[in-house]
């Protein structure tokens, strides 16, 4: 049985980031308003280790800022904090997130000495017009160069993408997903663009110059993107932003396709489209499915099951652990009277 993967997240908001992207307010996204001290980082690590099952593959991730842009001595300090856990076998490796224009040989030489195995790049889009309108401060070529160099050094590459940025279209988003695959990314994260308080995007939204995706549109785009990544075996680490207290209480979110169960909504949609190929001329439906997929197949709020019950007199789900992910077998009984 493969080991379960866990990432212990350490958020470093706004540290050394040279640009303020239109959509970005990392403090409100992460729910963290200040830099963590060494003591806080160690307490966070210890707290997570107490709850993670034995025989798990555990990484520590430095997220939320621009890790490789901070001074090398500070990078080294943060990395050294984790080394005792790695030497003791409690943590396997480190990952960090950063911008593509702050990746070079010197940076990668340092990271490679401290058990960093995965580097996540905020690609966001592989369309130069979208990057320019979003205030990213780099172009597509910078992301391509950074990705190539990271793979050359033997790191695992993560390329994060956002959908619904200014100037984005579904066609451009699908192109971004395909380019992430072409650059041999090992993993990805998919984030719908949200209008967050105290950002430049909020100003554009209030003036009517920016219109976020609807929740329906975001689900539709993401469902198609996920199928592209799954076909190419790219691991999807996250779908949708973390539900911080500020988002849930409505203090920090101005507009956009936020839902605390966004990933479940997307997988519900994927299953719904699969069910549309069923034979609706029958009265009874029995679906065999992998137990891990049951919640998604039934759907968020049982929406898929309710929809199927509108088509059949009887709908049953039967669990079969031998079926692969999103595979299902169907048995029908009794033809509808005509």
C-alpha cells in the first residue's frame, strides 16, 4: 500500500515579494497577518506531527510568500530549522513556493543542499496578455526558463495556475494546463480568481472593469482542466483556495467563485457528465463504483443521485474496490413501458 502524503504548511505572507499582483493579498488568503517566529514554526511542526499517522510521507512547505527572493542567509535559516526533523526521519523533505523570475543556479544550489525536493512556481497563466493585465511582472518565457532549470537540477516541479484572471478565457486556461504538462510538471494547484479586499482587483471590480467567473463557470472550466491533468498523470495538490476565517465570515471576500467545498463541486460535475451517457430507457439503475469516489458520484448535497432518481424508479450504488478511479459498471433492469 502506498504511503499517504502530508504537507505541513508554514505561511510566510508577503515576505520579499517584489510585485503586488492585482489579485493578491496573501495575508487575507492565508489568514495570517504576521511572519511566524522560529518558536511558532517549531510548534506548528510538532502539532502536525502529533496528528499525522505513522509510516506517512511528510513534507514541510514554505508557502505564502516568495521564498527564493529573500536573502540567502534568511532562506538558509528557515531551511536549517527543519533539518533536525529530517535527520530524525520525521520529515522527508521540504518544498517551497516562489516566482519564476527568482529561480537561478545559485538559488537552486542552496535549496539542493537542504533537502528541498519540490519547488512550486506560481505560473498562473501561460498567456502573456493575462500576465500583463494581472500585474505579474514577468512573462511566459520566465516561467518556461525557470521550469526547465528546476527539472534540470532534479527537483520535482509544481506549476500553479489560476483561472479567470483579467483577460483570461476558457481556451487560454486549457492552453495553460497543456503547457504545464509539456513542461513536465509533477504537480499542480488550480485556483479560481477571487476578488479579495484591499487589492487592485477590488478597485477594478468596483469600477466595473473586471468581472469574475461565476461559480458555474469556474466549476465547468476546472472540471475540464482536471481531466487534462489526470490523463497526463499530473498530481493535483489542491483545487480552490483554503477557506480562511475571513472568507467564511465574509470580511475579506468581495466577489468571485468561492465555495468551501469547491473541489467537491467540481468532481460532482465530472461525475454528472459521465452519467449523462447512461441509458434512460430503463427503470432501475445499479452503479458499481470505487468507495473512494462514492461521495463525488452521489454528488455534493446528493445532487447527482437526486438527478438520477428523476430518471429511474430505483437507483442503487454498490461499492467495488477493484474498480479504478472514476470507472463504474452499470446494471439495468426492466425496460420502461412505452
